[in-house]
C-alpha cells in the first residue's frame, strides 16, 4: 500500500474507532440513565442521537458493556450501593433455592446493574413445576412468564420464568433442565456461554468487591 493510501486508511480506521467509542459511551449512558436494557435498542438510539447512520460504526455489545462499567465507575456511586445490595440479596436467594442448583447470572453478576435491575437466577430441575410448588410452599407470590434462550449454536427453547419481589427487590428466576448445568445458555451480549456463579463463587466476588471498594476509598 502506498504511503498516501496507507495514511488515508489509517485515518479512516481511526475515525471509525472514534465513532464506535462515542456510540458505545452514549449507549452506555442511555442504559444507565434511561433504563434501556436491550443492547441493540441502546446502540440504535445512541446512533440516532449522535447522527451516525453507518452500520460499521455500531459498537459490539461487549464494547457497550465495557463502557457501561466505566460509566458506573465514574458516575454511579449510587449504582455501586445498589449492586452491593443486590449481590447480598443474591447470596440469600442462592441459599434459599439450593435444592435447584441455582446460579446467579446477568447484570448483578456482571457488575452492570442499577436500581432497576432484577436479581436474575437460573434454577435447574427436570420438573419445572417443582419450582412453582416450592414457591407456593414458602408463601412467595410469583408471576409466570416464558423466556427464549439459546442453549448452543444449534438449539434454543422457551423456558418458564418466575418473577417475584422480596425485601423491595425484584427477582427473575428461569427454570432450566438439569443437563444445562454442564454448559450455560448463550449470552445475548456475546453469544458465548453465559457467565454464572454458584454460592461459593459469588461469596468470593463479593469479598473481592469489598476489598476494591475499601482501596478505592483510600485513594
């Protein structure tokens, strides 16, 4: 490639990166401030606000997720408190649902939750109604829903979801077959197996976060 063409190519790539970063930042701000939970909706709305209309400039979901974490570190002191509260509630929920091999997933685990985020759990039972019976036995009023998840590149399905509130927090519980414990469903963010945590793993995450918060307070 000739020097002039190489320079023009590098300049175009630099401008493209800049647009993607701006869009990721704006999409993250919209998700944090407006309660938008869908990455595709956030990036499209950000593109509309910034007047950027070429698809090549649209950031990946993972770029928006990284920008959201950065936004909350800079501006979301309240979000840090909300995250801590939800992770403590998730610890209790994992203990409560221990008979169903529970796993924490979603924004509370990833560290991108805010005051609107539910605590999302995956429970595992070949008899999905067993979870409903358990909730009834423990006087937990819950609403039923369904959620479509991709189990892998070739399989997807609709799975029962129970939504309820406890101590002022929303909980969102998806019931999956036991064999899904071997590999988590695919994440809508990056289409890789979802990150998930059991009780012991979440305890470690909470302990590490407390150390980081303490060290940040000393800065």
